[in-house]
């Protein structure tokens, strides 16, 4: 895990964003750029305030994409590959190898910018969860607080980040989400 301001000449060899490789995506819109559109089509809202995004893809071109994100908790489980993103002014580079997943939790206490930096040929297999604060509160019993004092404190620290080592069980579940087993069509819809 690396959290630092980007160096002047780019991050991990990435080229600076130009008009040809930059895309701003307004919230709830579908971009024209094919790779980014395909990437966003793998995002699902499971319930209001609970989003799931999976990825198991190789990037087809250099691209910097930016959008606005709402307040909430963001969880990234990187199973393999690399991710280079920014939450507001905090740039994060994650990398993981098969069997050694990386996880990051980010508190977004207020609306902010989210930026994804990709390089042609880059690969990531991951599961991202977006949990709205209202959804978390409701899941915890609906009293306005989240389930633990520590998480409630974390909620109020804009762009606070916490990395952790992913358990073997969590990796197995995440792999099944990203690469679901083949079932009969009726059961297969549970994964899609």
C-alpha cells in the first residue's frame, strides 16, 4: 500500500493526463469511452446505499477517469494486480499477487472527487464495496450510529484509510464474486 502525493513526472511511470486520455464522468452517467463504459457496467447497486463493483480485466489504453463520489465507506479487496486511484487529494497505489490479497477501507465523510489512473496492459482482479453511511446505520440497527465506536469515529475522518491483511476465507468469497462458478441459468442470475 502506498499513499502519497503523486510525483511531478507521474505515478508508477504513468503519463500525465491529456485531453486524449482524460475523461470526466458525471455521476449516474455512461461514458462514451468503451473501456471505461465496460468497467462501469460491472458496477451494481445491490440495495440503496450498497454498491458492488467487480473487475477482472486488463486495461486497453492509458486513461485517467474522474467522477464525484458521495459520502460513505469504500472497501477495496485487490486479489491480484495493481490499482492506482485517488480519493480526493489522497492517491493510493495497491498491488497484490494470487494468494496474497490486499484490502483498504476509506472513509469518505463528504462528497469528493474519485480518480482512476490506468496504464495500457495494467491488470486488476478485485471487489469494491461502496457502503453509504445511512445503509451502514440501518444495517447496525437504525439508531444513526454504525456498529462500533471505532468505525463511528472513522466515519468522521474524511479520507482516513485503513489497510489490512485479507483472511483466506474472505479471499475465497471474493474470488467467487469475481469469478462465479457455473450454475443453471436460474441460479446463475444470483451472481449477475
